[in-house]
């Protein structure tokens, strides 16, 4: 069994990503951007009547710092969109963990079947 070296930089980037996605409001904002396409802070805030525009803006900045969304200016408006590549990074990380669990369970199953 070969052990792969742990890439701490990659783990740190994954931790930042998953921390950003760990908030229900940020997930809802991300879902809104995924479903509705690029949007301004004002337009997003309209979708969340119990969240202030400033709070939506802060959530977007957390998502931006994690690389999940990107913002561009269109005139005076700051428009946000999803960075699908960064979400793909997260999917790959989760799949890697899932594969390791599958491998461990297969080894356990093989061991138990041999013992019986």
C-alpha cells in the first residue's frame, strides 16, 4: 500500500472553500447565482428579504475570497458570477475522500470474508 504525501497547500485551499460553503446563506446566494446567472448585489438582496444588502455583500466577498464567485464591474454595478472551476476543485476533493473510504471498506469486507 503506497502512501501519498499530504499537500498542505491543497488542504488549506480546500478548507477555505468548504468553510465558505459551510454557511446556509452563502449556499443560498451561490444557488441563486447558479440558477439565475450573474447578478448584482442589489438584485441578489431582493431574493433574500430577511438579509440586508450589506450582509449579502459580505457573503459574496467570503465566497470571492474562496474563489467560488468572481465579481466584475458593469458600469457602476458590481456583478457577481459563479466560478465553476473552483466548485469542480471541491468536487474532486470530495471524490478523492470518498474513493479512499470505498477502498477502506473494500479492504475491510475482504478481510471479514476471509476470516469467516
